[in-house]
C-alpha cells in the first residue's frame, strides 16, 4: 500500500512492538519516503533501557510480546536507533514521558 507523501508528521503509536526489526525497517523506509524534507516521524512505544529489565513496565511488556506475537518485542532505544538509521532517519531522540510507561521517539532525516 502506498502512503502518499509530503507529510509534515507521521505518528506511529503502539505498533512496532508487534514486528521484527527487518519489518520495522521496511515500514520506516516507507515513512521516511512519505515525509517532507523537514518532516518528523513520532513513535510512541514501550522502550526498555539497555539492561532490558528497567523500567519494569517496559521490561514486562517485552515478556508479553514474547508470549503473544511471532516476532514482536519491546525494543531498546539503541535498537530503534539502528533500525531508524538503517531506514534513513539520521537524528533520533528519546523522550521519556512522566507518569507513563511509554516513551516517544522523535525522528528526523
């Protein structure tokens, strides 16, 4: 399915955790291609720390994905950074949300 183009912002909310890194990279390449040159991709997800055991809500969510999906996971920011850079997003920033188990990643070309 074609995404169209020339978007200012694309929101990806609670979606990536269902899929493997190669599938996420394929999707994000399409997102990258659909954005204006100054456009943003904004991802809302459970993002555990590199130790994969904290914060506890994100780490626990990873276990749920292991048991309920074929390929899903709660990916660390380092893993997102690799996937997004492979998809054309050179600048990625993690923002932890107060009073929420989820985080936001803001990605730019």
